[in-house]
C-alpha cells in the first residue's frame, strides 16, 4: 500500500501555514481563482560554507493538485498575478517540487516579482 504524502504531509502544512490567495492568470481577462499558498516572501538566512547570506528572492508554494483541480496547469501561471497577505506579485517563474507520489502530487514554487504601483 502506497503512502499518501498529500494527506500525511501537505494537508497539515497547508492547513496550519497556508494563507488564502487569489491567482489571476495573464490570459483570463481578470478572472480570479482562489487558492492556498505557503508564503515564502520574507528573507531567509542561508549558510554558504562558513558564511551566512540572506536570500532576497520572494516566493510562494502552492499545491499542484489544487491547481489541477481548478483547471490550471503550472505552465499557465507564468506572468500571472498572485495576491496574498495584502500584496500583489507577478509570477516570473514556476518550479515544480516533486512528491514521493510523483511530480503531479507535489508543489509548485512560484518565484515572484513585486508589483509596483503606477499610481502617483
């Protein structure tokens, strides 16, 4: 019997740490889809040998099965607007993060670019 990593690992993480988000795909004339993301926009300390560096790349994780269930393919997320925790971001890249149950049951890492307001 195969282990269901979605139920054992991802469900509890997203239930505890996930935040509601709105994904607006670039080619949908503003149609919004509600998803849950794991916010990784804060800076993170990373060890690099004997030195410690701070990351500057904002990102967020989402579950691929949730996207698929809402009719969204990962490839369609490039250039989308992702809004959560009071801020909007442009998805500049997507990286699939596999699962022991297969790539389609894992997560996608959205690499984000902050949206800059053009209001005066």
